[in-house]
C-alpha cells in the first residue's frame, strides 16, 4: 500500500485517522489505484467527488444460475418452436419446389443447431462462474464503481477509510486494488452499473 507521508502534506493527519489497510498480493484482474485526493475518489482513471458518494459497502456477487437456467430453457423452447414452424412451411413449399424446400430446411436446422450451441455455451459460462467479493461505491447518480481483492479484510478496511475521507476534508490516501470483468446480466447486482476495468459489462458508464 502506498500512502502520502506527513512530510509531503501541508497539513497534519488527525489523530483519529485509521491506518491504510495493507496491500494484499494480486491474484486476479489488473492492478488499479484507488485513492482519495482533493475531495475526489479516484478508481483508476475515473474520478468520483466525495460529496456525491451515497454509499460504500462490500458484498459478494453471486452468479444468476437460476435465471440463466430458466433463460436457457426459454430460448431453447422458442428456437425449436420456430424451427418446427419453418419446417412445416418448408414441407408445404416442397409441393411446389423440392429444391427450394430442401434449401429452407437446411438453413433452418443449421441455424437452430448454431443457436442451441450458443445457448449451451452461455449457460455453462454462468453455471461455472465464480462468486466475487467486491467493494462497491455508489454515487448519487446511476453509476457504481466496483473493485475486488483476494483479501476480503482489505476491502472491509477500505470501506472505513473511504467513509472517513468523506467526513474529513483533509484526508488523503492511496492503495492498490484489482479491476473486475463481469456482466450484471449474469450476476445479482443491478442494471445501472459501471464495473471499473470491465470489458463485457452492461449498464450505464460512470
């Protein structure tokens, strides 16, 4: 963990300032800076005014396994229904043109198989997904910054350190955390979320 030494500050740290949490070894994700400076919370390159932070908390992100299973069977049912309907249409078309009917049926079932393979892959990706213990910073707007760490205690300590900075204008600190790449579609979190560092996220950016 990196902190700004007292000799580098134009003010003295209040005696009740908690010590910054130690930096755990990085096991997952890309390393990013989480720091408070001049009343701004920086998460990598994203800045959040401390006065706009509504809530800081930790929780465990769990995969939406049940939702994914229901969605899988629903998609399979719809896909097969459409395939059988088009097959019936193709059979009727065969009365006029056998070649045209054969082309339609081939296209329909190749597309159906491709769709089923995609649905199976999507289901497996959610069922095999891991839970993640994360630190979330909600703002007064629709955005939420989320970071993670292999050490849950590290994130729990950061909650207290950030809330202390909100109430104490002179407080500054800097630590290292990890980015996380997940999709709210596959995890219980919410629709409006910006998970810092993610590339497959769904939601509103900060």
